[in-house]
């Protein structure tokens, strides 16, 4: 779920924190990509466009198809992706996971009714609701990435948190995900629409964390409390408080603790034993691997290993896979040139002026002293 309604709230209250960009403008950028979100998108997208989901052995292959071609597209555009896979979810997420399970069970019942009635529209709708990224999906995608020479990380906890940690440590430029809680974890740059199908022609939405805080007029901790009020995966939210009321309350009282002291309990229903403090701590101190100890290495593709996996084991067309590998290898050769801005250090205007003034002062002193001495 991420953070409920956060993208709309930012559009209303912090519009300049997000800008739209073209795919090609990320040439030379390293991006930490939320792998599970990608795989889910691939599974959903294929269901929506009616493509075949399985090979002749009855195995689902859409996640592999999506991962293969979208990764090639990124590399062709000069992006260096590193995929981050979810680890064990925090215990506090169990409530949200239980709700998702209930929704899938209900969707299964509705699907059976739709199939009995021959209702194609509802069959498709409830089929999409049953999509779930499995451990097998993840493991197969890791094997694919290994043969493609693309690095991946197994996060100890939430992938979005690990992505944010990589960005904050300067190991990558941005987090690529559709989940807005990457901002709550503090990623300085968030990219949405990075792995959507090229045919949809959606621009990349680039969110800047510091601009978000600046425009909202909030500190890091106040922003976390705002996200908890909006609705996150770790605890329920206060019934009756929408986005506008949530931001007004945070601006007025600064913390959820203070809000609760002044809240009209007859008008707003606070969850029983509300664990907002524990949720806050999960955002402030998520379980992540130390980015400095993680090696991000983009290596040469193993074409024959990929053919064995994708063609022999998964029954993909050999011509399609080899053609894809040609594109990947050509793209990798063309991305050795770095971004221009990686070769320069940006110096602030004030420090430049200061250096110029120091140089002028030094020149005057030398002039008073009779100029430069001749070398003996």
C-alpha cells in the first residue's frame, strides 16, 4: 500500500517537489529498484493486456519476461539498475498482510461467481486482485539478473528502506518504486514509472525529499507522523482524518502525541492500542544492511547460462533471448561514459566569491612587497 494518498497530497501542497522527466535523462545514473514492486507490476500488466502468462509446462513466466525486457530498456537508456528484494517483513506489518490475505480470499469467492456467470469483466478484475509475488518469482528473477550481469541485494527487511539507505549513502542516485513510503524512509530522490511498459509512454515522476519537507514546512519526524496519519502498512489510522485535516493537525501540533491530547474523541475514532510510536520507530530506524558493506558490481552477461535458463528451462524463444542479449551487450558498451556532472564538484556561489576575494587580497599584498622574487 505504501502511504495512502501521499502522492495527491504532495501534488496539492508541494507541487514543485515533483517534476516529470524523460527516461533518457537518467543516462549514467545508478538506481536502486524495488524488485517486488516491479515483479508485481509485470504480473498485473500481463493480465491486463491479455498476454499469455504461462509456458507450455504451465509455469508463469510473465515476471521473467518483464524483468528481462524492462531491464534491457533501462540499460539501453544508460541507467545502471540494482534490484533490491524484500527480506522478512516487520512483525508490525502482520496486520496489513492479514488484511491482504482476507481481500484475496474474498476476491477468490467473487471470481468463482463471475466464472459461473460468464462475466468476463469481473473475471479479469478479480483475477488481478489474486496476484501475489511468491518466493519462487523472486528466486527466478534473481537467477535471471545473475546471468544478465545486473547486481541485486537481499534486504534484511523492507526493500524500500534498503533502497533509501543506498541513496542516502550516495551509492545510487535514486529509489525506483511506486510505493511512496520510500520518501517516508528518507530517500532523497524517488522515481516512479521507471519500470512501466514503454508502450504506455508515461513520463518518469521524480520526487525530491528535501523539497517535500521545505514546501510542506515539516521536519523529517513531522513528515513521518504525517505519513502515519495518512495511513501506512504498520498500523491503522485515525478514522475521520483525511489528508487536509492530517497536514493541518501536524502543522499545528507537530507530533501525533500532541494531536491526541487535543483531538475530539467523539468526532474522530482513534484505534485501540494504537501502535503509532512503534510505526514511527520503524520509519526512523528501519532494519537495513550497511550500504558501505554492499558491493554493487555490474558484470558481463553470461549468454550461454541465460540461454540454458530462459530457453531450455523456461521455454522462451532462443532467437528472442539472443536478440535481447545483443541489445544488452551493446547498451553496456555504450554506457561506459559517465555523466558530465560526475566529473565536477559543485561549488556554492558564496564560497566562489570568498575564494576570489582571497585571491585579490593576496595579489595586493604581493604588489606592495615589490612583486614576485626572481628565481635564483
